């Protein structure tokens, strides 16, 4: 009585298709796929945004040199 067989799932699937229609279900599926892809790209982008340490040191040195030259004038 409490178990569900594959026949019950087929009946549920047919009812869902009749209620929403195949076009809406296709749109929902594509929207879900785009959301998952966007999430994966966002996670990848967060890992790629980490700046490299040598680039920060080079920028700081350049700023210090500019500041010293302004003080001499």
C-alpha cells in the first residue's frame, strides 16, 4: 500500500505533461540548465580572480618611486 511502482510514476508524468504542456516543461528544463551553467561559471570565476603576489609587489614598488619623485620637487 505504501510502495510506489513505475506505473505510478508514469501516471504522474502523464498528468504533469497534461497540466503544464511539453513547451513549458522544455522551457523549465532549459532555464534550469542555464542556471546550473551560470553557477558553475560563477564558481570558476571566483577561483580565477585571485591576484598573483608578484604583480602586487611590482605595483607597490612603482607607487613608492612615484611618491619619492613628487617629494623631491
